[in-house]
C-alpha cells in the first residue's frame, strides 16, 4: 500500500511490467497523461496501451531488459486513449526482487508538451513535436531553439530539401515574442528576378496599381526567405539593405522602414557559394548571425521510428483509421531506405501506406515501391542552355533530383520545394530532357 502511495505522489508517469511485458502497476500521473484508468491497463501488454511503433522495433524498455543497462531521457511518441499524440521523454530500468532476481522492468515518462509550455511560455507547446529524434544535431537544435527564438537576430537554416527547414522557421516564429504577428514566407526560386522583387518589396505594377509586398505584410513579424541561394546579384543587394538597415524601397515609392525578423533557408551551402563567387559575402555574414544546420534523414536513421510514430498519429487523426503501428519488416525497410526527399518523403510514404492499409499494422506491401524495391539509376540528359555558373549549379541540382525520382517531375518538384510549373519552366529554360 505504501509503495502505491509513493508512486502516486510522483509527477512523472510510472508503470512496471513483468517478464511477459504485461503491465503490473500504473501510477496516477500515468493515468492523467495517457487518459487510461489503471484498471483498464493492468495485465495488458504495454505496447497495446502506448501504441507506439518503436514499441515493436526499438523499445527502450526491451533494450534495458536485454542489456541490463538503464536508459535515460529518450524522446518517444505514444498515443493517448483518445488518439492524441503524446510527446514523451522516457527512462527505463530493471525491476529486481530483494534477492536480486529480475522480476520485470520499470519505465518513467514525462509529458514533454507540458515541460515545453512551462519552460518556453509558448501558447502552442506542440510546435516542436515534428522536431523529434535522438540524433545529437536534432537534440541540440531543440535545446537551443527557445534561445534563438527570444532573439531578433537573423537566422540561416541550411539543410537538404525536405529536411524540415520550413517547420523550423515556423517554430522559431511560434516561440518568439512576434508570434501574434504574421509569419510570411517567400520562395526565392519560384519567380523571375523582376517579379520576385515586386513580390518582396511591392509598389506600383506595370498597370499603375499598388501592390503590397511581403516585407510590408510581415511588419512586426517574421519574413522567411526560402531558397535564398537563388537570389540574383541585384536582389542580394536589396536583401542586404533590408537586413542591414531595415529599410526597403517599393517600386516607384519612397524608402520605407521595415521591422521584421529575417529567417533565411537554403538547400545549398551558402559558404561554398560565397567561395565560388556566386553569393555576396557581406549578405552571408548578415544572414548567418545564427546558423542552424539540419542533417539529411539518411544521416539520422535512428530517428526514423520516432518520425514514423509522429506521422502515424497525424494520419490517424486525419483519416480516422485505427492503424496503430508498422510491422518489423516494414520498419526495417523504412530504416534502410536512403530518402532523397528526406523527412517529407518519409511522411509521403506513411500517407501512401495509410491509403492502402486496411488492418491495424502497416505491412511492407503497403509501402511505396520506391521504398520496398529501390531501382537502378535513371538517366536525365545534361543541360544544354546555361548562361553562367549559377544557372549551371541550379540545372545540375534539378537534373539530379529528376534522376533520384526516376523522371517523376511532380516528386522532384516536391523534393526541391518548387512549384511544378516552376520546375517545368526551368527544364525548358536549361534544355533538360527526360521525365514525365
């Protein structure tokens, strides 16, 4: 009786299991966090209650039971009784009898949405949920993100297409004091120079009508410059003035004061572009006061089970399907695949599986063929119409993306975070043949 009283006085969730993984105790905090009464879970396998895909593929408690070593503060995503996502931090240990015999395991877990709300004061503590994983780079980003958000310094986010740059920029805004003001995104690769300048800074168009630019729309908030490496030299100079002096000049109008926080996102290394003379050094240093580098998904495979959990929960809520996880074979395929489209491609694979799966577990047959049967190289012709090194670099990035997706232009456009009509226009501009 006294042992149950002690467990119920702990703020973190605690449950114990026997050697058959059946729950033997479940404290009051565990009831509050998960929504289950202890009478509902005692005697049930723990993976049936928490319904996390990592329960079957890389369970922290199982690793502790197998190795005898405790695990501390591992990020896990489980599903509550009502189907809501539960971002948790779990720790595990062996449960032993007084004579030293192993009689089971114990796991403590903390609701990280509550911790984030208390520490960061954000009105939406689940903004950080998609940035999950055990990879050191991801954990460091999550750790320093609130500090970056409290500053108004420009931020440069670098990482391959689909790695989460847009999510990161949105999260920075949501955690900042500017959260009640607009967060305006501009894709610098989507428009020709003249149209992009007008879209950014506004002013009178060719018909004499006034157009409010994105900089003005973002007043008091955050301006996100996606694909900043695509800026032409002339626009780099205009953006430098915006970042350095906080002023801009609408077309046909006077200089205007801008009060915006700049977050620049790049799929290419800006420092390498600076070294090759394709990007202004002074603008690079202005944008990279704080630099955040996102790794590719292939470099953080250990995070794939956590991300799968996240996407399962998201699509459960969207579709109403009772899919609770993936089989070990399917998870093995997901972990082995290289993901040229990174996190975005992984989510697409899970969404594809949700469409086809009729049961409770996603099987390998439900996954896209690109994941289950990776094929050999697909050749796309070399560009034939490039005028300068910048165009040559962009054309090569597009050509390689098409090859990775075996000529699928829509898939390549998604990876490049580019509208499909923009991709088709560039294919024609650079004389790249191939794809459909």
